[in-house]
């Protein structure tokens, strides 16, 4: 009898605390905008205080690990007291993971950065994202780089070019186009990443298949391509000298390695370079909503975007950011056209067809 | 004269017999840990997306080459690995436990080091050593023989490479089982055999091996199961080589949108193989355990 009475009191206590926390959470959330446009919000001391009270943040990201950790460390130094937990994986894997977590009612993720716009389309449709418009984004980003309902913002722009090892490929033999890679002399010398893991490669596969047809991939499969998972693996493999040419992969890593002195060089293919814009979003059910908003706001401000360009060597949508000399500006590259709706609709089919052609 | 002993005052024992509740507790824990996941697996393999009963998952498993190839590869992989492990670890165990070979302790220590190395890490290490173009061993080979850039001695991105790497990190299981078993077996029978005039090989063949057979079989089965269920090494070496094993195939089925029914059906052969092997061991050994 005594046990029953105690447990009921404990239950009451717990539910009251829970309700109180829920109410407190609702009160500290920044003011909602009117219907239609979402008001642009700067980083206010109130937001910083509320974020510090939460004290932590879960960031699921498709950024390469070095940059993600650098970003997290810079954030922790700027706003001490907020610990950032970085979970890095390929964009498609992150999408699967979030889907599984939400399917089991686990709301662990606060901010997500994915290399596949199609994911944001799905999350938007499921109603999982929270609208939030940082002031700097409203001021300095082109409208094409954020969602009209402020549910997601493009954080970085990725390209997936061809690249080669300068020690293994003579200057006159350098491949200039995707079609050029089908030449028998490249058999056994190519390395490629997988669209089931990487969002960049998923976009690249859709765009290449659209421009060159699936027969291109069928012919490419006969070249005994080394199949790796991540778009960050292919630059590593050519820098190591394991293969001579990468068919697709993270262009920014090639630029980074080249500037470090490794023997790699980038090639912008004649047919166009595949493009993937990488959006970030905050989840409605985020356990640390204020820290999430602070991080999202800070990540799109001038300083981290400049780190993105200077250190990570990626392209930024922020208008005030200064591009380093020696790298082709985004406007000077012939880009393929991005199509997130098509990726969302045909993503499963692309993965299945790819697995059938390349056997893995 | 009779002395009457004082009547023994037996205090009433109110000790509760704890053996039954503990047994039930353990049984419950085992049920939750083992029966629950397995029955979930069987359930998922027999239903389709909507929850209706279907045998289609198993039909796909045995007809679609996308699944049959990895299954065949896994069986070949596990069998070869098990045979290689036994072939290497058994003589090594005998040498270390039964002879006066020098450096016995060093060999034991090195094998233990291999035991504690995660196979995943080992696969990466061998990738650095034996990748066809950038691997150190191949670079040395090219430097020594002057072979052109395209030639290589070892290609770790192949089924043979995968079998080698898996065996290299699974043989410690067999070694430890055999070395410990041989340590425990007293040497009297072998001494008797030597006294009666048998040569070393005859003794080994007719006395030591039958005595060590339970350990050898147990080791072979452990090596088979370990090779069959490894994920890290195949993920690193098989996928770049262009083939799947059953474990990497099951993993790939969880790409969005996940297909847990097919994944569950794909796990059932692994389960059946395990049960079959354990029954086979029981049949061969009977109740002999030594």
C-alpha cells in the first residue's frame, strides 16, 4: 500500500515538472512572426542567455568532419557554456537516421546540415522543421538560397568535379569531360563515390544521368571503377595515388589538398559540373530550441561563412564573403542545373539502378 | 549410567528458497535478450510492407541474384576463413603448448595482440599495405623489381584479400582454444605412446589430435561464425572491390527507404547456418568434452 501512494506522488511530481518545463520552453522561444513573412531575427543577448541555459546542441551534419569540428569549436569558443555534439555522416545516411529516430519518436537532433535539398522537401512536407530567419540571411543572401517560409537556409554550395593525381596523369592526357572517362585507357584507374551514402553524389548522379543518360553509367561500370562511399573519400584516394582520376567527389577537398601541396588538380568537365547546395534547418521538436536558433543564426553570419571559404574552401551564398584568389569563382564555372524535386521523387529509383549497374 | 544430551533446539529456518526465483529471473532476461529479437526477426521476414503474411521475401532471397550472390560469397568467405584459420592456428597452438619451441611466450603475446585488434582497424591497416597502387608492399615490389606503375603483387580489394584479412584477425580464436585445451591435457598419454615406440607424427595423429578435436571443432565453428558475421572488414574491402557480403547487403537494405522485411529475411540463412553448425558439432563430438 505504501509503495502505491509514493509512486502516485512521484508521478504527479514528474508530470508537473514536465508541464512546467514545457511552459517555460514555450515562453523563452523568440516571438513568432505574423502570417506570411517570417521576421528576421538578430542574435540578441536574450537568445544567447536562453541558449546557455540549455547548455548543449546536437548537430547532425554532412560537412566533412574536419570542418564540422572546426565550426563546433569556433562556436563553443564564441559562446562558452554551449557544448556542440557533432554527428557526421553522409547526407543520405543522416536522412535515414533522422527518419528512423523520428519514426521511433526520438527527438535528438537540433540542427541538421545535409548536402541534398530533397531532404528538406521531405522534412518540410512532414512538418518537422521550425521556421527561423536570421537577420544576416535576410540581408545578405539571395532569395534563391533560402526557403520562402524560412524553414531551411543554404549554408554552402558544393561542386562535384573531375580531379586527377598530377604524378600519375600526364598533362596532355588529362580527361576534359565525363565522356572522356569512358576511354579504355582509364580502365582500372577511376575512383567514384556512392549516391546511397553521399548527398553530393546523389545530386551529381541525377544531374549526370539527366545530361548523359543512364547508358553513360553502364559504360562507366565496365571501367572497373573503385567504388567508395563518401564524396570526401575520392579526393583522398587520388591524393594517395591509389587511383589516378576521380569521377566525382568533393571539389573543395581537391582545392584544399592542392593548396597543402598534394599532387592533385581539379578539372571542370565540358558537359558541366554537378552542383549540390547544402541546406541547414532547425527541427520543431528540437530538445534545445534556443541553442539551435543561436547556432543556425551564427553559422550563416559573415565570420563562419568566411571560415567556410578560407579554410574549408567551399562556396558560400553570403554576398559579403571574399573569395580567395586562385580558385575559379562559382559564376565562372559551367554548372549543371540542380533539381531537388526530381531527387526527392526518383531518389530511391536512382539508388536501386545504381546498385544494379555497379553491383554494390 | 546414561547421560541425556540436551534436546537440540533447532531454530525454525525461515530461509526462502531463492533458487527458483533466480532461475525464473535469468530465464526472463534470456528470453528478452534472445527470444524477443529473434522472434521479431522471424515476424518481419514473413510479412510485407502492409503487415500481411507473405513468403515473397524468401522467394526474392533465393531467386534474385542481388541476394544469392552475397549469400554464396559469404559461405565461401566463412568456409575458407575457417579452414585457413584452423590450418594455421592448430599447428601453432600445438607448437606453443606442446613443444619446446623457442619464443613460445612471444608468439603467444603476438597472437593475443592480434586478438584484441578490431578487424575493422586491421582491414584499414592492410588497405594501407596492400592496396594495388598506393599500398606500401606493392610500392616496395615495384621499386625492387622495376615493374611498371600498373603492376602489383597484392590486391587487397578482392575476395582473396578479404579472406586473408578476416583470417588474420580470426585465427586467434582458434589458437587460444587449442592452446588452452592442449595446456590442460596431461602429457601422460603422449609419454605412454612415445614409450611404446610411436614417432612424433604418429603420436600427434593418434593421440593429440583426437584429444584436441573438441577444441579444434569449437575453434573452427567460432572462426566460421566470426567470418560470416563480420561487417567492418567487408565494408572497407568488399564494396570497393565491387561485391557484397550478406552483412553489407543487409546494411545496404536500410538505406532510405528502409526495407526491414528483406533485411530480416536475409538474416534468416545466417541464423539457420549457425544452428546447423552447432548441431553438427554436437553430432560429431557426442558428449565428449575432455
